[in-house]
C-alpha cells in the first residue's frame, strides 16, 4: 500500500508535483496550489491510501522535487 500526504497550506504552486505525478496531483484554478486527487483532509493534511504500488515511484519523485518539502510518500 502507498500512502501519500500533502500539507497543502504550505504549497507555493511550483507545479513540480503535477509534472512528475499527474495521476496524483493537479493545480487548483482557484488558488494556484497543488491538490492531491481523491484525498481526505484532516487538520490541514490531505492523504490518500492506495493499493496500487505502481504510483509510488512518480509520487516519490514529486516528493524529492518539492522545494518546500510538503509531500510525504510511504510504502507500507
């Protein structure tokens, strides 16, 4: 299982996550910040849990590219 977490309020809208993992992220037209698709929000953190391990590599690349380090990706 892959767990991806985004701390959206600290997003600066650089778009790296969308370029590297477009199946998981998109940019909001409202505020220009990243949106973690199909996620649940809890206390400012947006999280998805997926049994599709094939998303791990792209999400991990997005995590490494994020200049403000607000993406967490774990394989459990």
